[in-house]
C-alpha cells in the first residue's frame, strides 16, 4: 500500500507479494511453537527475519532497508501488548475469542487507508494524486496525432521555428578557454574547488554548444535548407510538446518542462560565470552543479589541507552541518575562517516542515508539499575531533539529500543531520528527504 506514494513511500517500488506474507506468518508460527515460555519472544530475531530476510531480501536500496527495519522496530516488540498500542488511531490488534469477532473487526476497518496508517503525512495523498494526473495527461499528449495541418493558427513547424529563435537569443555566449584559464590561474588553478569549477564549466560549455547547434540546424531544417534528421525531428516534436529533446537530456539534467529546463540552464550558467568573474561566492546553489558530490569532496580536501599541521588525513575527515537561521538574502560573507566549509542554499524539505526559530523539524502544514530550508553551513571535521554526542541536545534525524524528486541511488548526494524533538523513526516513516529541486 505504501508503494502508490512513489518515492515518498519507497525509493524503488518493490513487488512485495502474498508469498512474502505467507512465509513471514509461517516463520512467526514456528518461532512461537519453539519458544521457551520463560524467556518470551526473541524480538530481535523476529525483526531480523522480517526486516532483513523475508521482506528485506527484495530490498536493494539502503534507505529502503532502513525504513523496513524502522517498521520492524516500531511495530514488533513487547510494547505491542500494552493497552494503548495501535498502528494508527482505530487500527489496533483485535482481541477476539471466535473467528466471527475477527471478521467483525475487519469489516469495520475503513475501505481506503489514509497515508497516516503507514506513517506518512496526509499531504502524501496530494502528491500521489498530482503524479497520477500528470502521468495520465502525459500519455494523452504522447498519443496525439503529429500532423502539421492544425486548422487555423500556426503550424507546428512555425511554432517551433519561433521558439528556437527566442531560445537562441537568450542562450549565453560560449566560454573563451583562454579567459577561463587566466581567471582560474588568478584564483589558484590547483586548488581543489577551482579544479571542480573548471570541470563544471567544461560540462556547461558542452551543453551550451549542443543546444546552439541543435537550434541552428532545426531552423535550417524547417526552412528546408538542410535535411530533417531523426534527431532534429525528435527535437521538433519534443519542443512542440514543451519537453526536453533527447539529445540535450542525455548530457544535462531532468526537469518537468522545457521552460524550467532552459531557465535552469541560464541560472546554472549565471552561477559559474559570476564565480569565474568575481571570485568565489559566499554561498553556493547546490542544484546548479552537475556533480555535487565532487563539490563536497573538494571542500573536504580544502579543509584537510588547511589542517595538515594538526595531522588530518582525507579519509578520516567527515562532513558535518549546521542549519543556520539565514535565508539566501541574509548571507553577507563566507563562513567563519576557523571552521571553513561552505554555505549552501536552495534545498527543499519534503514530508516535513521546518521551525526556523528553533532550527528543528516539525510537521508539514496542510497542503504545503515542499518547505524551503534556510542556508546550511556544511563543513568538514576530523573523526578524531568529533563533538561529544552526550553534549548534543535532543536527537538528530539523518536526512538524505537528492538532486530531484525521483529518489534513486543516482540522484542521492549525501545526508544532512537535522535536529528533531520527536524520535527520528517518526521522520523515517514520514519519508522525509531534502531535494535540490522540487520540479
């Protein structure tokens, strides 16, 4: 049932089936038959068999495995037999004497379960319905006839010709390799973060060139000057439907529509060109990087080099973070020099809200699917100099950060620690994650 909520439920939609259930019930039956009455149920064994073996055997994603084991921890234990235990309001373990009692209990359960039964927020239903509607509309669009004669109005070709012209006007100029080299040498060409910048600019340049070539050729092909190839035909169809042509998509990033994609191209390019022109920015827009992991590694290398005198080594340096109270507009300078690290912004919380005053996780507001997280200070510390966990107040939820709402291993970047008053298990069941982009 949790599967229909897509990435908010499971990162990978697993085919859990009746056989898994039957095997689990059989295992519990055998375990109870062989149980030593004085010792009681061996809960850790039950949890392991259900969470790691019977159901866990299908799970391939680490975070899904954590979720499954959280269910096992929250739902299987001696606490099941207390008076007030329930999976969710009205979902209790029935105590009947006859089969009829149980059937009667099953009859009174609601026909459709609310997302809260699985530990999700009621907002999860909105996400599910939105995705369902988008999928249906996208299928309808893809089976529309592709002929040119559309009664009155402009033809498909004229619309795309006009669009291609507009995009070419707004497309940023190419990077001059000589200028890039000179600027990088000014900033220190062999510093890890500048090497990262050079790689990002190379990839950005590749995207800009490819877009420029496609648009120029497409205009010529529509005019009939050159032959319309298969790739150009694909670009024409996709641009007419406001989707990203396959040629561009392969070398760039995911986005909901062509408009969002093109805006992101301009914004990403803006971040790189101003960084190159004005030197290192005070804060970074994480979404704008092709390789955010590379950025964090470069920052770790930088911190390690700063602390070589203290005997720090790269493999013993881990990422740490602090969510500040500043929004992107409030940042006036780089992070304090003694700690180092970087300020990153542009992250969205899905599945939970954020209390800015007390810097902690709270429940989402109704109908608010994404909440902007303030600027986060990410820095590196040596494992030998980690803060004492006893001194930290309250518990911490390790929140995964993904590039896009599609949560897979490919879009996972790293995890941030967020403060919480509730038990972190609560947020694991909520499916809380941070996204670099909500589109």
